[in-house]
C-alpha cells in the first residue's frame, strides 16, 4: 500500500475509535457543533452512528479541529 493510502486507511481507523472525551478535549464540541444550542438534532449521537457522514456535515472550524485530532494520532512514519 502506498504511503498516502496507508495514512488515509489509518485516519479512518482513528476516526472510528474517537470517543466523546476525545472530541470534547480537542475542542470539536463547541457552540457551533455538538451542543443543544448548535442544532435541533443530536449531533453527537449522529457522529457515533456515522462519524464519516457527520464529519462532512460539521462546520469547517470544527472539522479542522477533528482533522488536527486525527493527524495528531497518525504515526510519524507509516509502516508499509
């Protein structure tokens, strides 16, 4: 597997393992996303039901924090 594919594959695994505390600590949950004031639906429950779709729906600033969380968990060197 090439390095970019391996990084993407690992990012999917990381995202699938993220929990509420991770989102909260990383600042993904704020007044724009994940709080009752942010939406008339339960964004957190939706994230855990389908994290990939919910990531696409979240505001850009929140997605950037999610991306930073995922990148921080990527290994410095991917093993092929």
